[in-house]
């Protein structure tokens, strides 16, 4: 019996990858950011006594300038020509749509309540109930 681990068991404990944009701009530390020259190196450097991850370009020998580089691309094809991340924009749109859905649900509840009050007013008369229609 061989001790071969399957791909599923290897990645079971890891979290799902998600984009890491800075605002709407692409970030070279994003797990989907790639360099076509294979020169991207993510290092851990110490700044003011705290370790921070830094994107370093081995080809130039300096920090990676991210989306401004001509060799930069996104694995998910979400890097736009101006350096913004399409995935970040989509997540903002999703949040906006959720807010709109909540507003529409509240409006529907209010419409149902108004309809019920009107029906009660018709059935029992307006004098018996102190409510606004």
C-alpha cells in the first residue's frame, strides 16, 4: 500500500484564495498577480520592527511597481489597463446590489402592511381602529 496523498487532502485546511486589492488598484501581493518574466518574489522584510510582506522584482533588482510594469498580468484576467482590479469592482457592485435588495424587501413589507390595513379598514370601518392609511 503506497502512501500517496491526494490533491484534496493536500489543500483541505487552506482557505479559499481571494483578491487583495488596495482600494480599486491591483496589488502585487495578491495571490492572482503574476509576472510574465517570472521575476516576482514575495519577501518578508522588517519595517519599524514589524515583519511585512514585500513584492520584489528579481529582474530589476528593486521593489515591484505592480500594475505599471509591462510584464504584469492577472491570473484571473482581472487587471485592467489603468491598473485597477475588476474583481474589486465586482465585489463593490455585489455589496451595492445587496443593499438595494434589502431596500426593496423593506418596501415590499411596507406595501403588504398598507394593504392589510386597508382591508381591515374596509371590513371593520375606520372608526374602530386608530391607524393611518
